[in-house]
C-alpha cells in the first residue's frame, strides 16, 4: 500500500530507517507516543519527539553519519524543548563520536536500544503546557489533512 | 488515492459527509484542529473533537436523522469533556428536533455553518490538561500507525 505523505520526508533513507526503529522502541518499550519531524518554536525541527504517559517529552536527533553530526553545531538547542534528549545512530556508526553527556540510541529499521540514558532536565511547566497543546493540534491537523486531502 | 483507514469508520456515509463539513468549518473559520472519533474516559466516542488555539475543546455530535437523535439518551455526557458542545446535522434534517439549549451546526460534505452558538462551560483545569495530553498521544499514535503499519 502506498501511504500518503505524512511528513515532508526530507530525511535520507538511512535516517528514516533509524527513525522507524527509534519510534518502535519508544512506543513498544516505553509507552511514549511519537511524532516525526516536529517544528519547534526556535525554527528547528525535531526528528522524533515523543510524549510519555505523564506528559514527559523526549527528543531524539538522528545522525546517520559522522559528517551529519559534525555539521550540526546547534543540536543543544533541542534541549530547551524536552525533558530528555537523545542522539540516535545506525549500528555501523561509531558511538564514540557522540558527546558522553547526552543520551544515545542505536537503531535499525526494525528495532532499537538505548545505549546511554539521557539525563533528565525537566521542562518548565508553562513550556510543557504550550508544547503539549501544540502537539495535540499538530497531530489533529496531520490526520485531518490525510482524511480530507483536497481541502487544504 | 485510496487513503489508509485512519479511524474505524463505523459511521454512515451521511454522517461522514457531515463530519467532513464540520471539520472544514472548524479548521477554516475558527482555527480549531479536529480529531474524528475520539474515545473518552466515560466510554463514549466523540464524533468530532476540536482543539482551539488557546486549548479550548469543542465536541460536535453528529445526528444524521431523527431516529439517530432519538435513540441517544446520553448525549449530555459529552458536555463533561468540552468547553462547548454542538450537535451537527445535514441540511435536510429539521433543526427543531434539537434542544434549544445546545449549539447547532448544519453541514454537508463541502462546508458547514453554525446555526446556534453553544454556551461556554469551561472545563476544570485538571481535566483540560489530562485531555490535551491524551489528544497529543492519540494523534501521535494514529500517525505512527500509518507510517509503520506493520508494526502494530
């Protein structure tokens, strides 16, 4: 079945494989509900943003190659929008390129595992509230667009 | 394009036409982001649940025939889960069958209009917070299922 385009899919096939495994892990093992490619108020875009049962927000930034990591000098800005931040990498990428201070997930297209837990740095209440509302509206709109593609 | 099944589509074709028009109205004219068929904590299912820019929650209950309205003795339970409650009806259905105390929308598959505004009855803060989180997670899961249909 060809699925309609849900997100803009600017990511590489390698990054999409990692994304799929990460989302399976977070939902299946941690009961987090996952959005892909979430635009943030700072203009960046979270590769995976997951919402936990108590409203916890985790962001996962996918880096599929060394250069992909090296060219991104601003990844720390994601940490303003989540309680925990993880990098995610494919199995073949050296884990030692990632800062030891951050969480790390290894993933392929089928599964994933947390190699290093992220430190929790809780969001301020007002930001969590605003972000949760924004996500509820984002999810509704993405589904609505699929249900009624001719209307937009 | 055949769309994948997003919701369970237990509704009649007549109700689905009304649903589409209602969702277009709420998004296009009121900046509300709409979910279809939202399960509520009381076991009922809201036909359309819409989230406003400030977190307002509106529920729209679709009645496509007189009998459809008459057999539902428990519609008032929706009002525990929203700030405003509306019935929605197709153009051919008599508006006078609906209680004057409630909001009323007329809709076809292309458009809709509010015939009578609903009275605002604001949700308690804790319920709004819990519902908004639930919607964020619901939206994420519905999209995730579409992105990765073989995983569920």
